[in-house]
C-alpha cells in the first residue's frame, strides 16, 4: 500500500512539473482566466456610477443656457460629446449607438418671459427606440436637476418628502457575484481542457502504452493526475483571488477554508469529465468535438457568465442538475452570503453524485492507447 501511494506521489509530481514547463498549458491554466477576470471585472466593477453619453444642441443665446451646458459638461452624470453641435449629426450617431440621447435646448430656453422675474424653458430629449430606457432615466435625472434649480426661483410647499439613511455596512457589488462564475470557468479550463490535450498526446507518443506494461493501475494513474491538477488548480484560483481582492476589491463574506474544500471537490468533479474524454479518445480530432458539446452547455447554462435566474423557469430546473451548477452556486453562497459547508449540503450532495457517476464512466472508457 505504501508503495502504491509512493507511485501516485511520483506521478503527481511529474504531471505537475509537466504543466509548469509547458508555457501553453500554463497560459490557459492561469493566464487565460486572469484575462477573463480583468475583462468581466472591468465590466462589473463600476456599476454604481450612472452616466449617459449625450450631445447637447444649444439653440439658445441666453446666459442661463450657456451656464447649463457648462455645468453639464463638467459633471459626471452626463458625458457630453462637445464635437456634436448639429441635430442631424446627433441623430446619425444615435442610430449607430454612439450616443444614448440628445438634449435640445430651444431658442427660448433660459430667457425671461415678459412680466416674469426669472428665466424658464423646456429641454427636449431626442432618442431612438432602442434607447428608450436610457432616455427615461435621463429625463428623471434632468427633472431632479431642474427641481433643484426651480427651488431657487419659486418657493413651493412640499407636503410629502423623502429622506435617505446610509447603513454602516458595505453592500456586495456586481463583481462579487460574477467572480463565482469566473472561478467556474477556470475550473472548466483546468479540469477538462487539461486532460483532453495531454492524454491524446501521451497516447500518440506511446507513453501511456509503456505505462500499461508496468504494475501501474488505472486508479493510481487517475489519482496521481487528480492530485497534480488539484494542486495546479488551487494555485490558479489563488492567483485569481489575489487579483480580485487587490484590483477589484472583492468582498469574501464566508470562510476561506470551507471555500477551499468546495473548490477541491469541484476540481475533482470536473476533472473526471476531462479524464473520461481524454482517456477514451485516441487523438485530438476525436476528442475536440465531444469536448465542445459538453463544455459549452456547462459554461452558458451553469451561471458562468450570466445569472441563471435570467433563463426560462424550465431551463433553470434543467440546468440545476448540471455538474458545474452546484459548484458555482456553492462558491457564490460561501463568498457572497457567508454560508458554511453544512448550509450547502444539497450542492455538495449533487457534486458527490456527479463524482461517482463521472468517474464510473471514466474508468469504464479509459484506454492506454
């Protein structure tokens, strides 16, 4: 028994060194997930700052209109394209989605009407059909700004008011939720694409055939591969965590040790799919189409890139039983809600069932050549 585990340790050490010596494998295991992290992190980390890309067509010569345009250009909410001064050009840019809307200030905007003591006017928001929601939000923003301006000129009673209260708690950002899906994507990369790239190559080189002539058992080879991939996988995930914590200020509510246990189970589960595909295939051409058939549904139906609650209810029910879904759900529950392993027993149980099923298939279909 001691000799068997020494064999497993030796093979695991060899497999791990192979990964770190292979620059391509190292890039797709660590570098590629980090690139995705920066892409999705940039998209989700700034979600609290609302801004609109607009053009302002000022047809008025009043000083109030000029002050309004200057205030809009120096503010953070409106990103004014100062190069657009003609409505026809603005309409062309809106049709190409370069602008969210156009604010038109008519000639009378900001002028003092006869008999009045203060300026007045009505701004017009021009938008396209596909930007209706942005235009409505922009109108609400301008209404709020104009109410503040009106209060300086006209005093009115306000029977009903609203106040706000800030809690002494930090809320979770959109990135905090997205990060769990990115970890799932990383686990797919190391668990499936690693074995399906390595196994056919080893078969073509005759290495696995030579190993089959030794006392080495399939379970020993699987366990060695598993140990090496878990080690590399945890390093890759640690790099993702370091980047997420330092660059995108990830908030981890749960326990890191319990999260590590779940990640190990997740890597082992998804790795079984890679072992089954790589162990069955004779060459890369045979395994690539089958791998894509399995990987793409896992990526797009398990909540990797977008939440599952956006799917139709029947599809949510089906995707809940995919092997990657309980892994991502479990990660999200620990990271964002502070749940423990006992709280996510349903997810762990489903992962355990998939491990038994997947490795039963992997042992069945594995061939040394």
